[in-house]
C-alpha cells in the first residue's frame, strides 16, 4: 500500500513543480490569441522558452556568433600574405568564383566544374558548387582555409580561366587571357 502511495506522489510531483502563471497574473501579451502576436510578443515568448536552457557550446553556435580562432603569427611567414589569409579563414565559410575558359555551354561548364568538385572531394577538400552563369561557378568552402589549396589545384586545370578569392583574381595557367598577357610581357 505504501508503495502505491509513493508511486502516486512521485507521478504527481512534476505537476506541482512546474511554474504556471495563474489566469489573473498573466502578462497582457500572453493573454492574446497566438494569431494576434506581434514580433515583439514572439521574441518574449522565445526568451521565456529559453530562460532555463544551458548556453550552446562554441561549435554549436551559428558561424557569426562563434569566437574567432586564435592565429599564431609567429608560425606564419609574414612575407606571404596568402598564408595569413588562409589562417584567418580557418573554420569560416568562404566563397570562391571559378570561370571556365573556351566559351563553354552551360551543360559543358557544369560537367567540367562537377569534375573539378569531385577531384577536390577526392583530395579531402569539401566544396559545394553552384553555377551562377554559363561559364562561372561558385565553390563554397565550409572551411575557408581549404580555398587556397583548391585554388592551387584549379588554376592548373586546362579549362580554368581564373579563380577569384577575396576579390583577388588568380588566372588559370592554361587560360587564353593569361597566355596573351604573357605574350605582351615578352614584347
């Protein structure tokens, strides 16, 4: 008999411990119909919902709220600005624009960039690819430091016209525009 009473008390315990405002003590915004809530009311409701929650770990936070990674400048070559950029983009999302040379059709450019993406994935460089024009694609890197390794690979490809990272253009080694500029330098 005592065991049944103990189980009944333990079953009712959560109901007695929860906080619930009495009908007369609710704030005005909480008395409204949910369809009439404003953005401010929804924000207050979210704050109340998250009131007793633990803060998120640093790796679970959205990217813009994560702490910046610490950069050890003593290990970096200060004469090479790309190494400093690479270190500063570690763990950050970075977009890279890649152009295909030779006036390709959209399908041809998509096939070529898909092949490049697969080659990057095979080299453990994670990149998402989005076509933005008939001869231009965006490669999105979740770890921005990988973009420079990908750039080194991409500019060596025969059909790569150029790669743009952080508003800096890197011409492809086989691109027509690069060979024309080399001819001008020789003259």
